[in-house]
C-alpha cells in the first residue's frame, strides 16, 4: 500500500458527510471531542489477486452475421483455425424484358465468382490465399431454432470443386478474388434465364435448383484469415454475356447473397498442443500456471478471457476503510506474443459481467453511463513492457465489496461476443504468475484515522 496524500478531516467534512451515506463500508464512524485530530487518507491497494482464465465455448452461432471469414491461421497459443463460409446467391434483378436483354444473337461469355476483401485480415498475407468453391448438396438449415453454429458441417456434392484459387492478395477493397466457374454451368444458367425456365422463375425455385456454395481453404497450410463484407455485395456471382447486334455490347447479371439468416461461417480450431487442449472430457476453462503464466482472449474462435477477484473482500478487513474511490483493471499483453501486422492485438476489448455459470451478462458502461466501455490497447512502441488495456470498473468492484458470496462473479474481457464476432485477433494476457506482465486490480480507497 502506498499513501498518496493526507488531508485534514475538517477540510473534507462536507464531502464525507454525503459520500458516507451511500458508499461507506464502516457504518460506525466516530465523531467526538477528538475530531480535529482525525485525518482522511487515500491509499492505493494493488495486492488484490486477479484470477485469470481462458474460457472456451463448446460452439457458438455464426449465422446472420453478414460477414464472411475465410482462410487458415495456425498459432502456437490458440491452435489451428480453419474458416470457411456458406452462402446462397439469389436471383438477379432484370430491369428489362429478357427477350430484349438476351436476344438469340446474344452470346454467353462466363460465370465468375467475385470476392472483394473488406480490409480485415489476421495472419501472414505474404503467403497465397488458397481456396476452393464447392456446391452444396442441400440447402443449409437451422441447427436449433433460428441458429446455425460454427461447427455445423455443410452437405456438399461429391463432384470436384467448382473452382479453385491460389494467389497472394492485398487485403484491401481495391483488390479482388476472381474465380471462373464451370463453363457448362454458366451456359446452363444463361439458357434457362433466356428461355424463362421454371428454375429461374422465383428465388425459391432457383435455390431448389442451385442450393448454394461453400468457400473454404484448399490446403492445410497456415497463412491468414480474410474478411469479406456481405452487406455491400462484395461477394457475388456474375454472369457475363454480350449482345452482338448492331454492335458488341458487354452485359452482365449479378447474383448477390440472399437468405442471410442461413449464411454462416464454419470456424473450427484444433487446440492440440496448446494450453487450451482439454485434459478431461468436457473441460472448458483453463487456468494459467507458472509454466504458462497467461490467459487468452479470442472471441472470434470462441475464447473468452475471464477475470475474477476472489480475495477482494479482504480489503474490508482494513480497519480504516471508508469508501472506494476508484478501481482500475490493468491488463498487460505478454511481449513477443503480438506484433503490429501478422498477430495484432484486438483493436478493442470491453468488459462483460459473468458468474459461475460462465454465461455472458451485461456490458459495463463508460463514464457517461450511456455507452459500453470499449478500450483500445495503449501500445508501448519503444519497449513493449507497458502495453496495456485499462478499464475503470469502480462501480462493479463497489458492488462486489457490498455483496457477500460474490467470489465467483467476474468479468469477460472480449472484443465481441462470439456470435457477432467479425475478427479472430487474439490477446495473450499476463496472469498473476507473470512477474513481468502481470494483470492488476488497482484500488484507491478513502480511509479515516
């Protein structure tokens, strides 16, 4: 404990009179003849143990996210993550009569899948982005109620892939992935549209005819996972053709992603050889050790970092405690586990309440009380030793101090809840066993003597 300042009690009498009514821990504050000799102090306590753990979800929903994650990312801390996406293209909007748009003299050119990156990536982008497109054998369906999970496996036709791609790409919207689908398939689509076949009469008919596609990595080599935004039609199948009379005019029709409620990402991680490999069947929570003094947050693969404060109420044993003034949780990423390009830290984290059930509760609000308390990492670019995420959790800690039996309550520190996550960035956070990068709870407490 370190004493910051000493203030004569008589100068702070009015302040204490109001604050003690709502936030005091010792109800019997003595006031008498010796009042002038009493003093208040603000002391700092940083010895309350913070117990970290990595909680791994069994599975989580990924449908209706309107965002695709595709690629491989292999990591010694979190395991081998493989991400693919299942989408269904809908019918194009045809603004003119088909006979005028596609006269007998018109000629089919190609059927192409275009994918424009959102700008998000995680991993090594100097390695080729190797993917393949497979046709679905059946339409995706909900696993439970209106949910499809990250572990749901699509049913694919036994045919060879519709297309493959392997190239280094720039993860920016200015670049794009172009994959030519089979010529026979494109010609069949073209002919059916031109002849107004029943398969293209409605979207229901079309999805019965063409169930959709699964875009997945085509190799088992770790590289990078890329993001693709489905809201702005960055992923589409385009049918190219041209009119010949009176002159050549290039035309196309776009099949953009529909049925977003059934679009989902299959994100599966093999955690063999990591600190999150289960030792017993069904193990979900993993605690730091002296050998591995860290816990992990990576919501995009279903890993939530949990912080508990089991010894917090020991603070009440301090004889002179009057009021908690401030509580800050300072989390330190372990130097060497992140960089600024390949393995960047989560760009934000925020605290969510939880308890012994490990179910997420409500997010902690910021100082305005209106918004969620998001925190970006403060980067120590020179030495790396002081990189941290710092959260003001005064209100939450105050509630724990005033509630007996709250030792199992804690916080998840996450970038997002797994069902809505659009990134797989991970943070390796130093635990209490880590002497160099230790997560700490820092309390400023008002006392009286």
